[in-house]
């Protein structure tokens, strides 16, 4: 970063590319096309789904399973405005209101029955028990295929779904590629071509898994290990909003510390194998569904032959290492040596084929398998959950950990460095002097005393850091170097 000011011509060129409409190349084949509702759809046919949605009413009733729009609005009010079940039942008992309004429910219990039995809902959790040694672990999980159906068939999301890959360019010559939504990336295009080699018209459903071992209480040691799933067909601005419910909690993994195993190395291997066994049960239906496809209906009733594929894993570094079966301290994606971390050398990703060759030795002699894993700097994992998943490369699926690596790593270091350079009094005084602004957060007590800073607070600090130090004096003309360094790091974070 040189800090050079753009000329007017350069500025117009850059802004023109930012604001101009991209040139779009659509996939040449019949990707993401609907299939006829008269075709067989495996687990659920079109008519079976319609009957389940409208068990006791005419198929022309758009308010089914409620009798009318009035009944639907009353039920919506009862469930979103907070009256108790007793209060609702007492209201419906006044002057025979259900008969006068032609309601199909007479009290809160009957309304709950309609909601539970006739409205589409997310699948229930099931208990699976896993036995390792003399200890039994409980895995609470949902069936992954109904979870995907629920996301793909959400009526509020049907008009936003991305169904086919595209290539976006910023210029008519197609020299500068643009990447925004998942369907503009290289993976979706190549996966579509691979699937369509045998099944033309397929709809790719990229699965995005995320997990984080979470502490539930501040005063105790209760922990939960949730696993979430969403689909890349949903645009990222919707996926990132919790209010849109585009993420589904698919499982709670067991959180035992295996204190009965005294050897630390054996305990770590057992915990890793327990994780992979749980994940293997969660993703087991994807092995066949990803290849042959599963018929799913959008929220507007249009059917597609969907191929759910494991694509992306989101987690912090310890979980990245756990998922990739790599050694802690190494890069979970590429083959960079531990001593070379931070070098500018461009190291290639781990070769999935050679990794699978190593794990193929696990059913043979243990000594040979452990020696091969040590040479490849892999953990001796017994059948990683991703080894049989179709069109999946686990080393391509791991994403950067924005919270820990960027905000709590780079940005936290940058803030600490600036406070030591200019003094906390000067930095905090400038924070307090900021005028009210709708687009910037006011740190009225400064930023030097903040503890347990969240990702949102780090983002808010990034918006003002450069302005805080842009004209602060340093001896020997070092101010310009500091400004360039801050600008370069912030550019990297935003990129």
C-alpha cells in the first residue's frame, strides 16, 4: 500500500466497475430446471405432500389447514402476540365465538393440535447411542434430508433461491471475474458439470455446516456441541440474518471429556473418533442422495431433482483441525510446514487422493497406519466422516475463521499496537469527540478499556480506526508509515 491518490481517470474506472451491472454467463446445460409434479418423487409425491398440507379441507383453500383467512389471522395473533393458552381458551368461550366465526378450533389445545399435525415443521430430534469401550454416548440429531427439504421448501425463501451456476464478469471482454453468491464460484460450475454427466437438469444443493462447542452457563461447566446446516441456494444476505431462520440446528454432539482414559494421546484420538462417528451418522444419507438426487419442492410448489452435497465447513481453528484430521499447529488446508507459516510462498492444498490412500491403511496393521499418518502429518482417525461423500474435498471446504483469525487476531493486535504507539488517553479522547452518526458507533468511554470484545464491536472499531490516527504526530515522520500500515491491514480484513 503506497497511499498514492488515484487520478480522476483511475477513480472513474474503479467506480465504474463497482457500479456497473456485471456481465453474466449462464450455465449452458439445463441446470436447476423444474421436474413435472406427475413424476414419482421418492419419499413424498406431490399429491401426498398436498394432502398432508390440506388433510381436511378442499385443495382450493389457500388458508389450509385453517378454514378461512379470518381463522388464520386469529391463530397468528394468538401465537405471536403472547396471550396465554388459558386466556385464549377463555376468549373463545365468550358467546360461542368459534361457531359465530366458523372456527375449526374451540380452545388453545385444539389450535395447538392443528399447528403440530397439519402445518409443515422441522423434523424432530432422535436419540442415537454410540458405544466406545465401556462408555455410552448420546447423540441427538435430526434426519438431514428432511432438514434440507425444510430449507429448500420454505415459502418465504422460494423466490430467492439460486438454482443454477453462473459466471459474473465486470467487463464485456470477460477478463475480470466477480465472485459474490455461491453460485458464481468455480466449485458450483464444476459440480454441476460432474453431476450432469449422468443426470441432466440436476439442481445442486450445497450444504454449509458449522459447529462450535459453546459454554451454556457462566457459573458452571455445562457445554453443548451444536452442529448447524444451511444451503448455498439461499443468498448470503438472508443466511446471515437469524430472523430469516435459514440455519437449522441438525445435531447436538456429545461433550464428554473421557476422563476414564488416563493416557492423553489415547484420549485425544478417542475424542476425535467420537466426533467423526457422530458426523458420519449425520451425513450418511448424503452418500446416495448426492449421486442419485432427491426430489424436493420449493415453497411455491415447484419440484426439482436436488443433489445435496457437502461443500463448506465453518468453525474455529481447533474444529478445522478436528474436521480435517490434521496436526494442531499446521494449516488445515495446505501442506505448508509449521516453520514456514507466514512465508509468502504459495503452498498447494493437500492432495485428497493421497490422504485417502493413507486412511485406506486403517483396516490393516495399526503400526503401519500410524506411521503413514505421522509421515503425512495426519491424525490417525478411524474412517473420517467425509471420506465417502460424493464430490467433496474437505480441504477445499474449510473457510477462513473471520472472528478469531481476522477480528480477534489481526484487528485486536492492530488496536493494541495503536494504543501503545499513541497512548490510550489520546485514542480514547478522539473516540469521545466523535459526533453522533447513523453509520458509526460511538465509543463514549474509548476503546482501550474494552474487554471480551465481540465481532460486531471489532467491525465497528474498524470503521473508525483510520480516522483516529490519520493526523496524530509521531517523531521522525513515522506517522505516514503508521497510517499506511493501518490502511493496509484494514484493506486485508475487508478483503
